[in-house]
């Protein structure tokens, strides 16, 4: 091997040197980990799993709602509304990150 600058070039004819440089220099540094078809199949599987989970959750919610009385449903709705009202009181509109006024309080 002959040292030319920073690159080690094999000794031999110019064609051999060129072939060696092409083989070592022009290769994919980031090879694919999967094909488009594999990715599509993976996406379809994930969507099917999400749909199944959503259907199960809806079924469970329907079962729970079926067991509750009207008063219990009203109580759950009141509790939810009360929690939202408390949150809105504790966090009035515009009380979030105010930019440069943060340190001037």
C-alpha cells in the first residue's frame, strides 16, 4: 500500500487503485433496516392493535355504564364538572408561561 495524503492506496495499476477506492469509498453509510412493504405491514398491525384496544375499551365503558344507575351517572358527571371548574380556578386564562414576565413577579 502506498500512502497518498491521508488515504492508503493499494499498489498496482491505476484501474486496480480506482476499483479499490470505489469499493471502499462509495458504499451506503446508512443501509435500510426494512423495506417499504415491511414498514407497511408493521403499520397495519399497529393500527389493528389500536382498533382492537379501542373496541375493548368502548365495550368496557358500555358495560360499566349499563351497571350504573341514573343517580350514579349524574354524580360522576358532577364530579367531572367540579374537577374541571377547580382546574380552571387554579389556572386562569393567560397564567401560563408569560415569556419575559416570568422573572418579574
